[in-house]
C-alpha cells in the first residue's frame, strides 16, 4: 500500500507540469489569435504574395487538419490568378510530421490532465490523513520541477534561440525535412522562425503565470491550515486539563 501511494504521488508530481505545458500548447495550436499574430507581426501578405483572405483560410484549414483524421494537408489558394496548393510537396510532407507530433502531444495532454484530475479528486475523497495538505505540497514540488524545465527552455530561447530551435528540429524530424526557403516556401513565410521564438516565450509566460497562481493557492492553504493545526491541540489541552464544576 505504501509503495502504491508513493508511486501515485510521484506520477502526480511529474504529470502536473506535463499537463500544464501540453494544455497550453494545445490551446495555442487551436487559437486563431496566434495565427493572426504571426500574419500581422511578420507581414505574411507581403512575404507570400497571397491575399489575407487566402492566408486566413489556410490558418483555418491547418487548425481543422490538426483536429481531423486526414493524413495529408491540402488547401488551395489563388496565386497568379490560378488555384494552386498553398504548400508544395516538401512542405506537405513536413505537415504530416508536425501532425504526428501534435497528435502525440494531445494524447499526452489528455492522459496527464485526466490523471491529475483523478488524483486531486481522490485527495478530496480521502480528505482525512491530511491529504489536502499533502496535495498542496506535492503540487509545489511538481510546479518546481516544471519551472526548472520551462526555465531552461526559456533561457535557451533568449540566449541562442536559433541554435536551440535547430537542435530541437534535428531531434524531432528526420534529415533536413524541416528546412525551407523563405524566398519560395509559404510555410516559413507564414510562420517565420522569429514567430516561433515569440511563441515559445509566450508559452513560457503562460505556464509561469498559471504555475504562480497554483503555487500561491497551495502556499496560502498550507499556511492557513498550519495555523489551525497548531491552535487546535493547544485548546484541547487546556480544556482537558481544566477541572469540571461540581
């Protein structure tokens, strides 16, 4: 029983930061505002030569693709007066790889979030044995672990994003399938490397704010319940030692 509880606690401490980060990643991937930011900030119309309506429609098609069972992304735009696929064959193959990563991220997010929720509910059901105080302490441990990982990624993004981004792609994707020409390839024209630096920093900021709120609630609860636990025994001791009236 002790081993099972220790294992469940360890998994919770690991699952909490994973659920936090992957939930934010999933949110950003499906947020129209993120795509609009890239198009506005880095002038996608000028870079691609496409109309804004075609670019926005491509963004909507990408979000639909990530949430569908379609293996291959295909979307047409008007270019030079003709209907053409927005992405060439190389870009389309890369999108298949990206979707694979997105799908895995979604599955991990679902499993981690479900486990965290189940663990928290279990702590409330078995509220005796000080499980809520333990939960608060375990949440702080998980957040500290996540902060270390996100902080390392944030430092890498600030200090040398280009090198860190290249290493990330070299590990995740095969060969040079992720390298594109900004002069001709719409994918990198719509989402240049500078945008991904912004996205990583924004993701880190989201995780940091959420972690701070959870940590603050945990600390407040621990401090509040500690004062109650120290007062209660004292009062009981006084009442128990006081002589009863005849």
